[in-house]
């Protein structure tokens, strides 16, 4: 059985900080492991083998932090010993130290998240990997670049992270988004048996607030469609992509960007949603064809003129085009007197809202938009006849005439 003792080694230079080290003992063999923690002799109690604080010391917060890290290190070393013991295989103190060092390399938050991000990209989950990357960058900035072990993540740290965002003016839903990603990472480490669940997220908000309504009534969609933008090609293109998203039952921009010409056959678009993998079928209408005909110079394999050059970081290209479209859509929104920002995502909300106003059943709307819930295996047990959804779309598009 492994035992661990915390020791202090004074500096050879008078007045300088000494070093905390651990004595790891197994089967009467002792190994010393130098920690990264340095304190003054006055901050060490030999009789208690413990770092101590002083009422007058301005280092008390630092000392408390060191003491907590020492506690976690000892707990980690003991846990490694118990796991090796449970394996029933002979081991030495060197094995405990090797495992401790491996843990420090692989199970810091930054390193653990980097590994997850790499796997997500390898598995083709690029969008998810980007959300993890964004969260990691945010938390790294909060920590001033200082990594943290997974089992050192506490409720106090997460509350401080939440407060840090609020001071910067970040909205609750964005804070919750980052926190939920971190919670997913933490839970994965718990499931892997790397750490025990100390519930560090119990005092921070991880819900989703209702957002300001982003749907437009059909009358405003008509105004946008009727604008004469022939003299401003960038605005015209933004308006056309907005309308195309609306025509395509609120298709997301990423799905629009990656539509292939081969996806259009026999009068139908057949594509797989990149977010959920669900296959959707949409009837190709004359409204869609009219927009498509405006861009005959498109020589790529893609149906719409969003990714105009292939093989050159296409994902980055479509995202930049999306930014430009949204920038120009905000100008268009001002032209029709909108108080809220007009974006591509408004087209998706608007299709659902208009469909609901037309009395189209909720299950038909959900099927038409390719919604998929993570809370259930599927919202629906069986797919609807695609003609039902196409009739619903025809009803909506006829409102624009």
C-alpha cells in the first residue's frame, strides 16, 4: 500500500523560499518527488507537516491555494496507489510517480480539451470542435494562460469564471454556452474514471434564457423581396441568400453552402443536415430557380455561389461569406425599418413562424426544418411524407406573391 508524506526542504540561501516535496513510500522503498510549490520556512509547520498561514501575512490567499493543491496532489497519489493495488500487479514507487506525471500531462483541463478537440476534428465533427475551441480560448483567457488540473476545478472557480464574463458584458446565454461545454468536458473525465465528481457547476447558470424573437412577419419578408438592390451587388447577394434560406424551409447557411449540384435531381433537393445527419428532401420551386439563375458563372460543384473556389479552406470561406452576408443584411434591415438585426438565422426563425401562423401543424414544421432533439432519441418515431412538407412550403411561398 502506498503512503505519502508532505515534507519541506529549506533553501540553501538564507531568506529564500524552500520547496515542498512528497515522500512516496511503498514496500519500505521511499522516493522523493519535488512539487512546484515554494514557501518560506515561517510558512511551514514541521510538527503538523502542513503549510500554515499568519494573520499578518499578505500571502495568506496564496498559502491557502498551495495548501489546497498539496491536498489534491496527495489525494491523487493515493488514488493512483489504490488503482495499482486493485490491478493485482506488482508495482514500485517509480510506477506511482510515472502515473502521477502522466496524469499531469494528460489530465490538465487545457491538455484534456485539446485531445477532445483533436478527436472531434478527426471524426468530422468540425463545428463541435470549434465550439470546444472557443470555450477553451475563453477559459484560458480567464486563467491568464495558467492551466489547471481537472480535479482542481471547484465551484468557486466556476463562479469566478461566470462573474468574469458578466463584468465583460457577456450575455447570460453565451456564459451558459461556455459553462455547458466545460461541464461536458468535466463529465467526460468523470465517466472515464479520471476524477471524482465534486459538482463544481452546481452554483452557476447552465440554462438557456428565452431570446428576443427573431422571426419576421410575411409582410416584412415581402418588403425585403421587393427592394431594388440592382446597384449594390453585395446587398443584392445578401438578400438573395436570405430569401433562398427562407424558400428552402429555413435551411441553415452551412447546409446551403455545401449543397452540391448533384443534390438537385428530378425537381428535388436531397441533402443530409450537417448538424444532425438527417436526410431531408425539398421540392425545387421556381422561386429558388430564379435566384439560382442569377449566378450562372458558378463553376464549382456547389449548387449556390457561396464557396466559389474549392480546395482552399472551404469551411473558412463559407464562414467569411456568412459574416459578409450578415453584415449586409443588417443594412437591409435598416432599409425596411427593422429594429432588430437582420441575419441569416432570422430566415430560419421566420419560416417556422410563418408556417405556424398559417396553421401548419407543429410536427410538420419540425419535419420540414429537420429538427432533432438531443433530449430524446428522435422527436418523431416515423418520418412524414415529404409531400406534406412540400405542400406546406408551397403555401408559405405563395404568400409572397
